[in-house]
């Protein structure tokens, strides 16, 4: 045991020495060769310990941040980041790795556009490639949720166990990625033409540095942060992180399985009661949900499986007036006798599964009105009721061509 400890201490001291050489501008490749010669494989924990000790010994945190990518480049291929435990599906770290996998796919798509541009003629119009890059970089903006979970959920737990160096450095690198992404989007402006040479300049100036920075962070997370966090945090820590992750959201990936530890903390077994309405893909406060629905230019009415009116929206300008007195009333009694047979046919066809929608359009009061009925079914196909959506569509009938530039309607 003492031999292992001593060997670990020697490796950490050697690693610190190599990091300091990088900070003195020693060639990265030379440092990598020296690293391989001296140590071969470096456990990720020793990299963390070396950085922590250097910071405590006075190496400025900003200096560590400045040369973080050099550290990573020198250590690539030499880190032993073998996970000490299996990560179950849906675990926060499983989600983090799968999000990284999706981010990597977008980076691959971007690099493919770079390659396509390099094969174009010098004066060839490459606006189509800039448009493709715009789409891919829009996808990368989802990284914000990945970084927020890391910074606001994972890092506080690591700090609880006195691991402060790597979180500080990674947060700084996250901010660099954010700045690069913002700068990248400044180049996606409307232009009639953009040549291969101009786009190549954009690529070298900002696009390539941006994806390199993101790729570097993926490596740091997969090789250092994830193994370190897995070995450090408890099952209850991970449960608390998992419970809070939904509020921030997910990056280019949504976990189909919800992970829970083998033993839940007593307080976590209680239902969360924060007043929010929790749905399968997000949550609202009661005010948010009601105001969102009422802001839509639609009349919405819901009739349950017993044919009783259960809900109606009340936006600023309703097409068909409703009062609360209709709540709980049979939908057949809400229509004139001459149209009840149509109501019954729609409901019966929805209940039997014969149909899923019925649509009408009429002229009324100088407006063109679209009325649609939709069968509402459970995931198992059970009929739960009918939703009625009505809207004025005069403005949609007048639409021609495209509107790609922001223009507010009067």
C-alpha cells in the first residue's frame, strides 16, 4: 500500500512539473512524449489532484484556465479514465454522456460542411453551406442546458467534497464556449452570395475554434469529470441531481427511463408539492398554464368521455361565447336541436375509434372561421374526450410567398 501511495505521489509531482513546463511554453508534443515516457497511463484522479495542488500552491486560477486546453492536448491518449462502476440508464451521468454523444454528432455534421466547402471552387456561391452551418449551430445552442446542469447541479456537490479546481476550470471553459457560439451567430447574416473563400475565412476565424472548444469539453467531461463524479458522489446526491435536472431540461436528447437509487431518502418519497402542474414533458405553474392557453388565438373547449363540458379557454377575443354555467353540462345541450345529430355522430365515431378528427369552415360575422374536433386518447388508445378548436383564419388565407425577416403585425 505504501508503495502505491508513494508511486501516486511521485506521479502527481511529475504531472505538476509537466503542467508547469506547459505554462512556460514548452512544446506540447515534447511534453506529451515526456509524459508517456515517465508515466505511461495517468489515472484521472491524479490529474485532478495535481491541478488542485498547483492552485493551492499559488498558481493563478486564471493561468490554469488559460492553459487548460494545453493540459488536455498533452494528456490525450495518456489518461486512464476507466469507470469504476457501471452507470445505469437514466442516471445523470448516463444522460450527460448521451448528450455528449448527440453533441458530437452535430460537430461531425459541421465538419462535413467544412469538407464540402473545401472542395468548392474559389468563387462559387456557398450560401447553402452557410445556411446549413446556421442550422447546425442553432442545434449547438442547446449546449446551454448541458452546461447549466453541470454548473448548477453537479459542481455544488463536488465542492461539498472539497473538489474545487476542476469545476472552476471547466466553468471558465464553458463560458468560453458560450462566447464563441455567440460570436459564431454574428456571422449568420442575410447575404445574397457568399464565396468559398469568404466562408473559409469564417471557418478558420470562428467556426472551427468553436467546435474545437466544444470537442475539448466533451473530452474533459468524459475522461475526467464523469469518472471523478461517479467515484465521489453518493446515490442520494445523484437522486437529488436527477430530480432537479428536469427543471433545466436536456441537450439534444431526452432520457426515456427515469433513474432512481435502490434506497430513496425518506423525504424524497413524498410527492413534490410546489404548486406546479407536472406533465410528461415539463411543468407549469397554474398561472403560466392558464395564461399561455389564453394567449393563443384559439377557442379551446374540452368535453370528457361522459360527454360533459369540462373546460374552455377564455382568451381576449372568443369566437363562440362561453359561460361557466356550461361546465358539467352535456355537450348535446350546448348545441341547437338541428345540429345535435352531427354532435352525436362525431362523438360516437371518436368513441368507437372510427375517426380521430372532424373539421368545418364557415363564414360568420364577416369572418372566416375554422372549427376542428379532435379525439383525445390515452397512450393505450382509450377515449378520454373531445377537444374543440376554433379560430379565425382570414389572415392565413391571404398569406403568399415567405416571411423570413422579423416584421410585427399591426
